[in-house]
C-alpha cells in the first residue's frame, strides 16, 4: 500500500478505496480561518450541535485583519463566541497564518485534517491526510467527525538527487506545476517518495504540499523520518512522532520523476501558477514590489534565508519590500536573534503575521506594476490591482531581487545560509484561547447576514445562459476578494454585486433581471480557493446550474452543497450555448434519481443536446433537497 491509502484506510468509515468511489473518512482535526469561517460557523449553528466531535478544532483569524470598519472585528468576535460555545480553540489575530500555525502546534503524523481553506494540505508535510473543503463540509466534520469525498487516485512524485544551494522547495513544486498543470491533480493525492526526500526539511515539505493545492490535488503527503522528528522536537512535541512510509512494493496510479540536482530557480508568470519558466529566462526584468510571506513561504527557515541575503545590504530605491512572518513564534525568534533588525535595516516593511497581501489585504501593487511574491497564486486582480503582474518565486530569489531592483538569480556565495539554527521554538500560548462554555451567547454583528438556502429540485428547469467563460476560471473570478470585499464574507447579498465583476461587469445586473439562469464554463471551472461564497453567491442569485467541461474538486462540492447542478458537457456542448438564449433542462429529477443523461433544449432554436451529471448517492440527495443544509434538516445531522 502507498502511504496515502494507509492513512485513508485507517480512517475509512464508509465505502471502498477504489478511485472514483464515494468514501467517508473519520476526521481527527479541523481548521477554519475567518474569511470562510463565519459562514462555516453560521452553518454549524444551524445544525444545533454541542461540543465538536473531533480531537482538535481550531478557528484562526488571519485573513481579514485590516479592520478598516467594524465588519472584521465583528466577525472575529462572532467566531470567538462560537468557538467558546463548541469547544474550539480560537487563535487570535496576530498569531499568524492558519497553515503555519497548524503545522507548528497541532499537526501529527497519521492524522486526518479537513480545513475551510484550500491550502490545508500544508500539513501533508507531517505525514497527514489534510484536505481543503468548503465551509459547510468542515462544519459537518466538526459536528459529526465525518468527511465525504471521491476516493482519489495516488500520483507518486519520486524525488532524486540533491538541490543546489540556490534552489529552494518552491522551485520543486513550481517544477511539478510545470509538468502537471493547474488541473493535473484533480481528484488525486500527490505522494512524495525517493531518496531525495531526506535532504528536505519539514518546512520545505510544507511549501511543496501547500502548493499542491495549485495542482487542484485533493492533498499531498510526505512520509515521516528524522527530519519530521527534528521539527517536532523543535516544537516541543516529539512524543507525537510515529514513523510512516509506503510499503516497498506500493502501487501508484501515475508517476513523475524529478531529479532535484537538475533544477534551477523558477518563476511562475502572470496569471497562472503553472506558467512556469526558469528565472534565468527573465533575468533583469524590472520590478516594483517584493512580498515575502504567505502560508507557502513564511517559515522560520524562509525568513532566516531572506534575512541573510538582506543583511548589510539595501533594498533598491524603486522597490517596496514587505515581509510577513508566518507566526508570532517566528516573529519573536527573528526579533531575538537579530534577523528582524537585519531586514528592517535593509529597508523592509514588516507586516503583522497573517495573509495580508496574498489575498489583497493591503499592499496592492502600482498600476501595471510588477510584483514578485513568494505566495502560491497569481490570478489576475488577486493582488488588488487588476493590471499588475504577479510573479511567484522563492524567498531567496525575492530577497535578492529586492536588492537588485530587478528579477535575478545571480547570488553571491556569502549570501548563503549554510545551516538554519535548529533552536526550539519560542511558544506563545497567549494568542490561543481554549475556553469552553456551552451556554455562551453568540455575538452577531449587523454585517452578518443569513446563509442562502436552495430550493428542492423540480423535473424541469428553465433559464437563460447569462454568462459564458473559458478554461480555468478560478473562485477568485467568481467572487473576487480584496480589502474592499473581504470584510463582506458574512454578507452574501453585498458580495453578490461584485460576482464575476473582473470578467464581466454586467453579470450581476443580468442575473437579477433574469432571476438567475445558467453559467457555461470550460475546463477546471472553479479552481483555486475553497471559498464557498463562489457557490453561495450563485445560490443567492438563483443560478440553477453550471455547465462546464470539467470542475475543480472543492468548487464542485460547494455547488452541490448549495443545490446547484454541476453539469458536464463536451466541446460540442460548449459550442451549443450561444448568445443569451433560453434553455430548458427537460428531465432533471428523473435524471438525478435514475442516473440518466439530462436533455437540454434551446428554446430559441428548438435544438437539444445532452449534459451529464455524475453524482454519488449522497450528492443525489443533496441536489434533490436543494443543498446540504436542507438535506440535514430533512434527514438528520448525521446524514
Ligand atoms: C486563498 O488563498 O484564496 C484563500 C483566501 O485563503 C482561500 C479561502 C478564502 O477564499 O477565503 C482558500 O485558499 O481557500
Ligand atoms: Fe492566506 Fe494566502 Fe495562504 Fe490563502 S494562500 S491561506 S490567503 S496566505
């Protein structure tokens, strides 16, 4: 057995480990963050449960921290009160980014974790099965300890050789993205094997697992070894260590070989994480901004390497360098060992520990600007500046380029930090709140609006095609996020006004005028972030179905959870839709109940075509009932 299947099988509650079949796994840990958390906790409240049913549930505040109005802090207070009522650990704002904190404080080999954030797989570095999901699925996991998913295939990525000094873990995952693309991992687990692993630290592995989300993968996983133990010792948790690895004769569904000694520094160009080339190809490109941080590259080692490059040097006059360490512990350690002052002396702006610029919460680049970032996503407009170009690089390339004023990988030998001190982490318990009181009153700010509900499925559905888009539409396109919109994650009616605004400024108006309708998309529709707002908003706007060539995993589940049909079409089907014609799905209920194709009729031309819905038995119930919350109401919380 491979390692992924070993962990899955030890947690299997329903189904068989056959790729494509529906399985249910026992969940040991959950995490939420604030931008998806308010909805997840409103949904948890609607389920009327007591103490959470998992070993460890943590609610982080890391995304929405600018507090330019009352909305953010109202959300924080709402989450804090729900956490107290249900026995969930609350991580206060300023403590750091959820994935970095989960890794440092709670990750344990062999455990399962589900989180309302697409980068939850970061903890795969610890030999965990850690999966990103929509908020409602995480709420159900908190309430019942269960998570349903399509049993994934397992891809083996075999690492050999040793990376050269200036090659970083980021370059390994950028190489994997170059090979497999942003849809190469959909419904697959990426399992790393090979003698090359031993040279990668735990946080190197975390960077690699983190950006497995950009492959669309269900998750990524590493075996455990001395490096795992070393990290756990550093965290004062060595008793959590167990050895985990695949069997010698383990089977995989696909294999990719990467010789790390052949790699050089890489960069992902705008506007996709898989638009990867060698930095050398773009050496000398003028830059305006550099951001070092995010859940991908904000570890102690990343910060120390960047600090070493900056030490005694000066950030270029025309560059704004911002640095956000991943956790309060890391920040405290950088401050104690002097690395923080090396950064500040060089001219770096230090941000509080959180997501910050990665999700457009401040630090928007200048118009048409070039921003080098160590983050994981560079979708158009995500930085807050629609015409800026964001390039994804390693912390080393970011720091060097900040000094030079242009993209570069021409390092000097004395910039290299040979050994990262293995000092025990400075643990700061004061940012974690562990109160539990089932009588707690829930705090509700005025910006927190109810969760939209779906309608029961009818036999026929009529509607106009109100938007047709191409391949790789991300949830950032469907519901954009920046400092103006993120405060409204608890207010779906307000967010709805900005839906698809970066793709088609009239979408909202058309949806209102037509009382909803259909959307048509290409391949990998809904990639990227786990935000279920990309389904809650369409639900609120009465979108009845999305036709696409293929769907990203989390978004597909979010659509179904909201009672919206994820309809599969082929290339001819894509061409079938034109203008703003009216369409009728002639036999939906029958098709869902009896696994039939759906007949779609164009009412203007009278032509018909076929769309497919491939649903598991549980998904069928959700679609018939108009969403997961309705299904739970009808069939009970354990549904
Ligand atoms: C992201 O990186 O896009 C986010 C913001 O962390 C999202 C969650 C969200 O949209 O709130 C994610 O990755 O799931
Ligand atoms: Fe936060 Fe960015 Fe990581 Fe999302 S990808 S969790 S916004 S740091």
